[in-house]
């Protein structure tokens, strides 16, 4: 059963040995940036597809500011074969992703975050010995047309954290496709 979503101030959930499209295994401790953006993503969702260019632009714009974006695909693949690891590798190569794209095969990472949608963004900043959640929700207010965006929630959160300020709007409701849960989790997306 999927757990409750993280709350602002919660610690970054531990995840281990998620396979990346680059052939490496990743754990939460591998990401040493001051700000870590985790986005639950996939291949087939039209919302995710609409945001891929913006996700790559965000990584390009913020990598020099000690920000790392990481995409995690937790969808079951029996009914959504387009989201298989093999297809993730193809998609990342075709699109030229400039961020790690990881497979959460057993869906435990999505459960630990309480993730519900693709795309759904979680922003953590280093505080003391760990990383704490400072923003969760959507990237902006127009998934269909980047030219019509008026509110840049994710970028506003990053800019505030980089400047040492509180995030102006710490939570927004994620829109997109629901995460496709396997039958063994007790939920069907």
C-alpha cells in the first residue's frame, strides 16, 4: 500500500541501488549537491513528455548552482511496457537527457516518497546532516505550452533556496498521469 506523501521539512527518504540508464546503480547518498530535485517520471505520460525539455533546461540552468535533478520511473511495466528499463535507455538517449534517469522496479522509492503522479517534483536542500524537503508539486502552471507559463513554482523554489530564503510557495498540487502501481502494492493507477 502506498504511504502518505512527504511533508515539508521531512528528510530525504533513503533509496538504494536504483539502476540508471547509464548502467550505474544509484543511491540517495550518491547525490552530493546542495539542492536535490527528485522528479517521478516515465516514458509514456504526455505530461512528462511535455516537460522533458523544461527538465533538461532546468538542469542546464542550475547545475552550476549546485542543483541536481534526478528522474525516477516507478511505473509497473506489465500494462505499460513503454516504461520498461530498456525503453527508458532508448528514451534518454533519443532525448539527450542531461540528468540521471533511474528505475524503481519494486516501487519502494515511490512508496517512500508517497508519490502519486508523473511528473511530481520533490526539492530537498542540505540542512545539518541531511537533506530536508522544501518544495513538492508541479514545475509550473502550464504543462501544455511553456510560452504561456505565468507561475514558475519549481524555479521560484530553487531561486529562494539558493538565495537562502524560504520557499514562497512550498506545495502545489501535481498534475499529470497517476503512477501505475503493480497489483502487489494494492493499488492500480
